[in-house]
């Protein structure tokens, strides 16, 4: 399959109704392209039904340059989107969140990104218990698939400001844990899943949604009882779990 075929298949899977991750034009997806480029979902299209024509091919460099500026006007943003297009004749407009996709796809071993507004996840990102209700790990599978913890980003306006906040959160996580995160939760917004390939990004998305449902159930049953940090570290250090982690990540 081509890179665009992988992008389309991943997007369709993320938009599947049974996942309850997006409806209408919600969410966006991306995959790393050749050179310093990537493909991102066109603004306004549906993940479940999009086609190859909705994969907007962009250069990362112009978008990354926006993160170095103190402020960016709407006009400058739109001009940068146009400048970023590998094929300037393409009329489709990239998602407004293309900037954080450009950012995340620049980190080592990140080649696919799935961002959704899953109902179960947003029940928690929109709750008064945020971010405590999403912190830590509740079971071994959650730890194996999405790592020891997550990145938590407070609500900010989508676009350049959000991308900067995500970068700060990811950099802090890497400093603390010595590894790249798999999941980024955004307050009152949704979840971003990161993968070394489309399969891993989808697996992380599914586990984040299951974990959110578990947390909602636990809250109804008296409260969340997470695994201790010692147990999580032990699980992630076990050879059998490391092997399973690699298999689930498609490595």
C-alpha cells in the first residue's frame, strides 16, 4: 500500500461508528511522507468517508517556523498553509490543527497521528476531575499499549497556541520519563494518539477510549483505583511485556 492508502485506511478505522471516536467532520489524522513532508486530513471532511483527495500533502518547515513567533495573524496562518502545500494547485484546505501534526511527526519514531473527540474520553476531559481522572494506569494492558502516563494540555485555542502547549507538554514528559509519550489528552477537546505506524496509532486510540470507559465505570463504582507507579514500572520492565509491546506496535 502507498502512504496515502495507509492514511485513508487509518482514517476510516478511526472514524468507524463502533469506536465512537468522531462524528461529522470531527477529528484529524496524519502520516509522515517522504522527505520533510506529511499528509493531513483536509478540513471539514469525514474520517469515515474521506478519500485520497482529502489527504493534503504539506511541507513541515513552514508550519514549524510559526512556532518560533510570538503571535501569528489569521492572514499569515492561511498564507503559510498555502505555502506549505507540496502541490499548490490542490484546493483542499488542511485541518486547522495541521500545525501540531507537523510538530509531532518531527519527533523520532512518530510516523502516524490520530486525533479524535471520543465521547468516553471527553466525558473525562470535560469533567471537574480533570486531569486527575485520566492520570496513571488502571491495568497492565493500558500501561503496555500507551506507556506509564500521559501528557495533559489545558484548554487553549486550536492552532499555533495549541501546538506550542503540546510541545511544552511533550518536552516535559520526555524529561520526566526518558521516552516519548503515546497519548496526549487535551482539556475540553479530545485525545491525540501517536504511533510508529498507522496500526500503532489506532491501537493507542482504542486503548485510550477503553481506559476512559473503565475510568467512568470505576467512578460510578466508588472511585478510581490506579496501579501504583512501582507496579507500572515493573510491568514495563518485564521481558514478556516488552515483547508484547513491540508486537502490538507492529515492530
